[in-house]
């Protein structure tokens, strides 16, 4: 009896075992597929991260070129003026600013008269003590390669400009003298001297202006005077001497002087005036 039913029971058992095995296989495959999907996602994420982190970046912007640039308020100044120079418009990786205020002089004797170290720094102040034309040079040196530099220059005209106000003279006074420097007669462009009367009711022939050059001889004669100047009526009248550059070159350089003489009548009341002296280069 038991022998008849035993094969059936075995078949059922085998059938149940197969179903379990198939279910286990499905579970395993699901797990494997899940792992593969996760691996693919991770791989893709890693790839994206790699692309993001290691992608080719654009090159950094090129540094500004080294370029020297001088800034100054004015290029025509007077002897003794404090002149402020600046290099703030210069560009590049600058390690040092070097100024040379007279390219006609090679102070460091290196064969280049444009690189004397008269001053250093971005902003400097200089006083010209002698009249003339000056080539001011700025050298800026690269912070990384000190042998690399850029150069800029400007021409400065240093003249003599002086206004003597509130002067006075009367008939019994000696001539009034006003010395001024004309160091370079070749490059001087103009010598202009003017007397402006401040006294009212002045006779037009009261004062005459004489100009002497640098000739130190005791017999030196004035190079020009205001006797030929057309006289203006009233208190606004002036006396002027205006010498152009082509004539200045024929005179002596050095200490010139303006001389104001009383050449009117014997008036007791002094005449007051202002005298302006200008030398241009």
C-alpha cells in the first residue's frame, strides 16, 4: 500500500523543491540585477564627477603687460616749484618704480643717462632748481623678472615765473633791480617782463623798464628797454619788454636782471607798481 503512493509523494517533493529553487534563482537574479544597476549608477556618477573635476579648465587670464605711465599735473613749472609725479596708471606686476629727473646727466656712470635713481616709489615729489628743459624718465621693473622693465618719459619745461607786487619808487630813488636766471639762452623761447602801475594818475613817462643779460662787464648795456612801448592812458597802463627766442640766443646766459628807473618829473609822491618776470623754455 505504501509502495503505491511513495512515487507520488516524491514527485510532489521534487516539484516543491524546483519551485523553491526557481524562486531562489529569481531572488538571486533580482539581487544581481540590483547590484548591476547600482554599479552602473555609481559608475555613471563617478564618471560625471571625474568629468566635472578633471574637465579641461579655461586658461587663466593673461597678466596685464608691464607698461610705465607718468602722470603729472603740468609740464611747465617754475624754478623752486614742488612737482608731484605719479606712476599710478602704470600696469603689470610691478616690483619697483625708479625715477630719473634729468636724462642729460648720467649720475650712476653706467652709460645710460635715463636710469639714474633720483627717486623711487609710485608717487614722488621733485623740485627743479635750475631753468631749462628736462626729460623725466620712469622705469618700472617686473616683480618676477627684475631684468624686465618698461620705460616712459615726459618733457618738463622749467622756467622762471615771479611776480613782485607792491613795489614803489620815487624820483630820488636809485633804480630798482630784479635779478632772474636765464641759464640756457639757446633753448629759451621767451623772456617777458611787465610793469603794471597801481598808482592812480601816473604820468606815462614816470618809469622805464630795462633788461640786462648775463654779461658781467661793468660797461654792459641793456639788451632791451620799454622806451618804445606804446603807453596806455590812466592807471591801467603797463610797460613791457618781450624778447623772442631767436634774439635770446645772441645774449649772455646767466644772471639777468630787470631794472626799473624813474624817468619822470621831480614828483615827491612815490609810484607803486607790480613787476612780472617770466622766462619760458
